[in-house]
């Protein structure tokens, strides 16, 4: 493998790592339950303590749980999302993708 090919492959892998991974758990019309592996904090959520009411009003989704290291936090009223967290969210699938994948 040439060094240019190796560099392109490495760049692709590193770029992939920086993207969040959104996995659909179940679909309920326009709403969905999804798991999101946080590889990059969305700009809209950086350095913000997320409150349950704020998420519902502003983004139309609910944070159901956060898995951080070996700990699981169920239905947090207030939380800050950190890199490498795995979160479960329920709500507008379009809004979830918009926030976590930057998709309109």
C-alpha cells in the first residue's frame, strides 16, 4: 500500500471517529428511540448542562439514559454530555439527526 493510500485510509478512519453514531432502536412515526455514541459534542450542546424540560421544549426529544464508562444514569434531570458517552433519546427523529449528525 502506498503512503498516500495509507494516509487517506487513516484520515477516513479518524474522520469517522469524530462523527456521532446514531442507531435507531425503534420507530414511532415521526418519533424514534435512538442510541447515540458521542464521538463529538454537538455545538448546540457544548458546555451546557442539559435539563429535561429544555431538551423537550427546544429540541422535542427526551434524554432517557447516559452510559458513561461502566455507569448508567437513568432519566437524568440534569446532565452534561461527554465524549465517549452512549445516550438513549426518545423524540423527533428529524431533530435528533439534526442535532447529533448535523443533518437538516
